[in-house]
C-alpha cells in the first residue's frame, strides 16, 4: 500500500491553512508563527504573501520557513500587521490558501496629565470621560471609586459603556462625591492600566430640579454583526428622576434568547442569526417625559460551500465542466484561479457565476484550479486538480488464461490504459474476428462467445491503438466439461435438539480442483460464530458434509452448497424444516372488561411444523410476582381458538395480558403484552385480618387491624367501618375510617374504667357499597400511665463518683410501670439541667456513676410504661464521698538485711477536700531480664498486696514465701522461682530483682 501511495503523483492540497492570529507585543516569546501545511507528490514548496505582495524570505533575516510555516522574528505592528496567504507548489501546479489577519495586542499607559475636577449640582446628570490610551484589540472598562479595589457598582443610576469607556451617572447624589479612576484591561494580554483620577464635586448653588430623560449612550444607527456572535446594544439616559429603559423590535418581537443586562441598559442577543436582523428601539422614560432611539441590526454571514469542485481526469479533446456554489449574506460572487493566477476569458473557456467550462481540453490546461467565493466580509477557496491524459495504450503485463464450461457463455475482456480512448480489434491467429450470431463484440470492447465448445479453445489477441501508439494483449481459452453438484437430502424435517447431516458431492473435470462453500438462506455460514452447532467435514476430494448438531429453530431454512472450479461455479440447495415449540402469538387485544373477567383475542403465531394444541392466558398486575397463569372460559383453550375469557380477576386492578402457545414439542415464547387495562369496580369482598387492640392512654379504646391490600380494595373510596360495644351491651357503635392505609382507630370515653372488655369487629366499604366484617374479637381499653410514684426511695454514697438508689414499686393495679426513670441534679441547679437514666426492665435499684466528688445530688424516681410517665417521687438528697488522695507515696526505698528485702516509703497526707488514707497497695513485678537468666518461662507474674495504714514497710521475702505456700500446687512456682525446692531461696546470695510501685 505504501509503495502504491508513494508512486501516485498529484498536485498540492492544504491539510492546514493559516488562521487569524493576535500576537502580544509584551510576550516573552518574540516569534510569530503562521501555520501552513500541504500534501502533494512531489512534496510541495511554499511561499508567502502579505497584503497581496510576495515576501522575500531570503532577503529579510526576520523571516524564515519551517516546513510550510512562516516564522517572523522581532515582529512589530508597523512592519508586520496585515493579511497573509500561503502558496503551495509542485510540478502539477500551485494553490493559494485563505487569507489570515495578523494583529498585535498591546496596551499603552494613560497620559499622566492631571485631570480637572468635574463639578455638578445634586440631581444633575454627569459623564466622566475615560479617554483610553492606544490599545489593540478590544479592552474592558471599569471604574475605581476613591481607592483600589473599590469599584463603581452599575445600577439603574450608573452605567459604564463598554464602547466608549465613559462612566454615566443619570442623577448625582451626595454619596457620589469623590475621586474616579478609569481602569482598562486588555482582553488578550490581561494587562491593566489606571487613568489619573477625576475628582467629582457638588456645586453649592442649589439642587437640580426634575428634567426629562436625555439618551447619552446608544448603539450605532447601523449595526453590522457576523452570524453566530453575541450582539450587545447599549442604551443609557441621564434624567431626574432616574429614567427607566425599555426595548422593542419594530415589526417583530425581540428574540426569546435575548437577555437584558445592567438594569436594562444593555440588550444582549447571543448566537445572533439572520432572522434577528431588524430595527431595534430603546426608550428612556421618567415622570417628566420620554425619548427614544432607533437603530438597525444587520446580520451578515461569511461564504460557506454548498458545492465544491473535485479532482478531474480528462482525455485530450474532452470538455471540462466544473461548478461551485456557496451561501452567504450578502450573496457571494465567484472568481477562478489557475495555479494561483486569475483566469481570463478565452474562446475555449466560459465563466458564468460559479461555473467553469473549457471546451476541447488540451495538455496545457492541466494544473491546479481554485474557485473563490467571496463577499465583502471574507473569501473561501475550493481547490481541484485537472489532469489531461495523453498516452499510448498499455496492457497489464500478467498473462490472461480463461477456463470456460462447455455450453456456457464466456467473455474475454480488453481493458487497455490509454488516452484518448483507443480503437480496439480482435483476432484469432492471423485472422481478424468478425462478429456473428455466436461471437459478439460489446461496446466495452469485450469479446463474448455464446455456447462455448471445444473448437473455441486457443489464443485470442486484442489490439488497441490511438495516435500515440499501439499495444496487444493475448488471452488463452480452455473449454472444460460442465460441473454437476448433488446435495442430499434435498428436504428434511427434524425436531429441535436433534442432529442431521447434509452431503454435497461434485462431478467435474478431473484436471480442475474444486472448492466448496456452505450457505444458509444465501448467507455464508460462519462456523466459528455458530456456537459449535455446525461442523464442516471433508469426506473425499469432491465430497463435503455439513453436520448440524442440537438443532435450534433458527437453523431452519435453505442450505446451499456452492462448488467452484476455475471453469465454473455450481450451486445446489436443500430445505431443512425444524419442528419445535410454537412461536409467540400475535398482538393480544382486550376486547371487553368487567369487574372479574377480561375477554382477549389474538392471532396465531408460527406452529413450527407441529400443530398448536393449547393456549394459556397469563396476567400481570402490580400485586403479582411476575406473570401468573389465569383461569379461563372455556377451559382449556384449544389450538384452533383465537379468543377466550380470563376469569376470577380482582376488581379495580390494572392488568396486562399475554398468551403462550403449546404443541406436542413444548411451550413457546409468550406474545407481546397487551396494553394495561383496569377491571371494573365492585363491592369489597375481603375483610381486614388480625383485628386486635389494647394499650393507649387512660380512657382510650385502641383498635388495630392489618390493612386490606390495594389488590382487594375493589374500587375507589375504600375505607373501614370500625364497630365496637362494651361486653354485655346490645347496640354497636360504628365509626368510618376513610383512609385505606389506616391500621388503627382510637375511641375515648372517660366513663369506662381501665381494662374494660369490648367486642370489636372491622368491616370494609368503597364507592360501590359495604363489604364484609371481620370476626368479633375482645379488646380491652387502656390501663393508662402509672398513677402513683415509687415509695421508700433510699440513697447511699459508695464512692466519690457513685450513689446507689433503691425504691419500692407503687401498689399493684392499672397503670403498672414497665420500668423506672431516675432524674438527678446537683443541689443549687435546676432540675431541667440534670440527667436522666432508665432501668432495663422492672428493676427497683440503680447505681449512678460519673458523679462529682464531695457533692450533694437531688434524686427523684418515676415509673413509666408504653402509655406515658407517672408522677415523680419526692426529691431525695445524697452526698458523694470526697475524692481519693491525688499525691502518690514518696521516697520509695529498698532495704536489704541478709536474705531479707523490704520496701519503705513516706506516708501520704490527705488534703481537706480528699478522703482519709486507710491503707496502701503494693504491686511488684519480676525483672524480665532476671527471669530470663533464671529460666523462668511464660508471662512474668505481677504480685499485689494491701498494707494497712499504720505500715510504711513491706516485707518482700515473707510475701514470696507466703505466696509460694499458697500457690505451690500451681504453675506460679515455675514462673517465679528457678527451682522447685523452696529451701534454696534463703541460700541465694541475692534475691531476685523486683520492680515495685506503691499507691
């Protein structure tokens, strides 16, 4: 492919053309690059033009070319601003690129000249001039008030024009007095500069009275905008009171996409289109009068191609006709270039609008042509190459050998490459072939032989000739016996899951090789993608078999065997029928619907070569687990029927229906579901379940039940009827509960005592009528919250942070507590700021922890149950003990006397806010290093001993002996001592090393 591409020669075509560019003069990179790249073979050479004048790249060191790109070093606005075009050229011609504008971005500093103060009356309008410095391209204006960064906020009274840069104040107020600085920002470089300040002062000769609006800022009477840009029209007026700005479009509506900005002083139209053109009016009004301004918006579009020219090859003497078309507003005009130069009118050449005609093209007409479509806003270029062909006939050098079949037609083609088209003659041997009824010469110079025979074998010569030369091509023809193909069996029926073999045998000329191809319904079989169902088996050189395993319904169809030799191709076909479960029935239609039935109709689907025996109707509703088979009338629905009634449906439920067909082989796929339909309404038939009740507040009867599912509500307006009566009474009280989701009803009557038994039942109803009641159950009224407070509340302090509380439960009866809540708070604080703690179950004691030391707490206890809380007990006071001593024992000292070791320390003296010392605890641990030296295994044991208050000495030796005696039957001995003989301990020159701590 590469060799072919490289050998093909063609004229230049642009792959990249220069784009408009803005270069920042203060950029660190001092080089400008204009891009240009073209394809062509031979490789194109490049040159550049500025404003139509060719650049001499060699003569000016500032210019250089990198491939086709133009690089300008030390670019300046005075020397390099302008429109650039790139030209690409090779031996086939040259083409011009579109032009690209190179601009330069800069922002000079404001003049340093001091600006005079502006003095106005209060209420008068004022304009503060910005007078921006030289700049390119656009800049953004803002104003600083007094000092940076306090900016002037624009509103209905103040406006900054982004056209002039001036600050307009429609009505000056005393708060406006101060210093104003104009800040401008370059949109490309983001550079900013500040103007000298302009002071604004108030005159003292009175206040300006009201006056009518005067429009100081308005858009141009004629606004030109390119299609697709955002247009901003400014309109602002001075006046007292502050004028209101409104907009309208004459003879039309303002576009919906338009937005009003800056208190309606700016009309912004994004993505402006041709239909947005028209006359726009802004009106300024206040109570003193009004004024208006009108201007016309004209939207233009650059030319865009709707039809281009394409590369063309013509023989010498033929006619060239090219046409290019472009859209644009204003309508584009056209001109033509050849190799970058304008084409002038000639006798053989016509140029009408976008059409170019050259009569009887010549070799000199070859080259690169460009159609240029332009209006005053821009130009576009369409390029194409014209090649005029002029060459002697040439044939493909490869020999041509044809094998034909006896009795069949054969065609010998003659396709020389030549320009202009050559004259062609055929001969066999030395004799020119004359057409007859069996030999025909077609218009494309093909020689056609009808009903080929052995006598047609031999060499055939085609001669092509034009004014540039001639050439010959020889074709050798052999005629062979026709091939026959036998495909068996020609028709076979199988059942899904079975297997079958199709055999294809070819009879052909033994000198020819044969190849086979299997097809299904005219499409070649892909053995790799058929999931192992198909296998190609070559039994002999001229026989192939197709094995089809585990046949599926989709395998049914016509199987073709195509046998092919170099002489001919023969095709045979066999039909395979597959019996299987039925296909899906046709569209299911709901013809009639009642409260419990739906009459359905459908059309039969494919029976897949086994008659349909039965149909099954299935339904799905929001309450079913998928599709469920429904009862039908008649039952069963036989295979000859296409209509049946689904029965025993639930009223007022939306159903979808589908139909499934079955035959002797199995059940097929279901039909597409019908549209959803809702059955008619009916009286409810299902009563609520699990009616029960109880609990609640005192004097309440709470009745509960399981709500009836929407599936069984049978219609709109569903609700419950709650009926109840006290045991032993005759009349039922009935209450309506209108919510279908309700699960409880509460009845309150202070005349009946707690735990009064009631007979209760719950029924249902809807808009169609009343349904059944549930069975009667007995429900007791509420016992109520606890009525008595716990008694005999006792408290005792157990430490500096713990208090234990005990109490006696209230007397048995209605309102029994299910648990107790203890409230506690410090003396002197409010009860609401205290804490609460509940018992787990019906316990009658609690330990309060985390309390402050040496503090008095007030404590109450109250019972609670599911109904609420009972009264609290009278507050009981309890004081926590003092905190334990903070200071640890000091001056720990080991004393050794022979084999005895003792530990001494200084006594601890309690502070006034601490509890008295009543004893000490000593904790000792065997040194880890000594334990290893003595062979002690496992965890080193820690010993702990309590010493009375009077002792400040701890006899270590006696403790060890005592500890060993008490634990001699345990492993502790092996952890502490190096031997099992306790008598060896006194003989140690030094006792084991211990670490000790006293607290």
